[in-house]
C-alpha cells in the first residue's frame, strides 16, 4: 500500500503572504486523517529587543497565539482541517525542525519568501540546508493569479521529477511516485544530459558518457529511464509514467518539461551537502511548488 507523503505535515507560518500561500496549497492536498501542524516561532533575540523597547512581550505572545489559531490557520480551516498549532520560543529554523522531529513528520511545507527575481527567504534557505525531511517550497502568493500554485485546482498534474544516477535521485523518484500514485496523477521523469563533461562527483556516469561521445550519454539516459519506468510501473500499478531525455542544464530541462498547470517539481538533495545553488532559479521560475527530497527518504510503506 502506498503511503501518502503528506500524512504528517509541518507548515511554518508567520501570517505573511508567503506562509499563507504554503498553507493554502497543502491544505487542498492533504489525505483524510492527515496531521497538519502549524508552527510559529518567537525568536528570543526579538523578545530582547521588544523588552528593551518596553513593549509588553506577553501581550505580543497572546496576539500571536490568537492569530495562529485564527486568521493564520484560515486556509486550513477553509479546507476542512483542524490543525495543531505550536507557538515555539526559538529560532524559526530550529523550531520547525524540532516540531518535525517530535511528530515524525513526513514533509515540511514553507513559503519561498525573500525578495528579488530569485527569492528565497533566510528561514527557507536554512531549512533547506538542514532538513532531514522532504521540504516543499511554495513560491507564489495566494490569490495573486488564478493559475498560481496556491489556488490552482488540485489534481491538475503532472508531477515532474529530475532523474540522474545517484542516491538522491532514487529518493526523489520514489517520493514523487508515491505522491503521484496517492493523488492519481501522471509522473514525468526528466533526465538532462550535459553536452559537455560534467563534474565527476556530481554524476560520474554522465561524465564518463560525455567523454565517450554525445550519443552515448543520450543512449544511457534513455536506457536508465526505461528501467526506472519499468520498476515504477511494477510497484505502482496504474501509474502513468512519461520519460523525457533532454540536453543542457538541469534547471532549464526541468522547466521545459513542466507545464503551466503542473502539480509539483521534485528534485533530490545529497545528504550532508549544502543547498545546491541551482535550486534558487528552479524554485523561483517553476510554475508550481518545488519538493526537495534528501537521499534515503522512504516514501512508500
């Protein structure tokens, strides 16, 4: 039986448009009986500033508690969910990861935040650096566009996943297949082949194939996707799998393969490594949220 990747979800919220977008998106995609946990962190450093300014910190906490159970939870309540709320006195990144560990989360969902063309806020960056859980980053404010991921109809599909030859890719493919199966969506596998030799540590097989000739890398990628497709269709009967081999940079290939009403883009992250800088343009430019899956994540039960 396929385990839904959103069985127990942690969502960071501070009342901002970005956090409300994250909650609105996931609230429409939770399975029946899912655990939804909203986390708001009160940074001790901020409390010191408030105390120095002789502002009633107790009143501010009470206001945050009321907002967390009221307007900040409104997108979840509108979708028929009753979230568990956590007001935590700690750094926001530490608070999110601590709650995720405490409830044995299956995913974290955060808004992109930040400013500029490649916007990712500081908390979101730090969560991506440190998380041992899959993190879904929602990059559009709710209600800003009828086709935005926060308000687009659930089930539009497809789920698009980046594929290469490593452990992180395997984890991303497994997670994406579990999500697509649970939501009855098609799955698109995308392998981008570099026209030049790539850095060996990143993908030794692509690097070797590039040295053997341009046709070899494409042939190997197509053969690999065929094997992945065969395995997924055996483990997930009824799952529609569409393999795509493209050339050029990974982000460009993923964006080309992601239609306007895609449900999700999924990529893997190698454990112990800092956030890949390529994630920024992918998160900012994809027409849907992006799921970042750490290596060794088990998405099926």
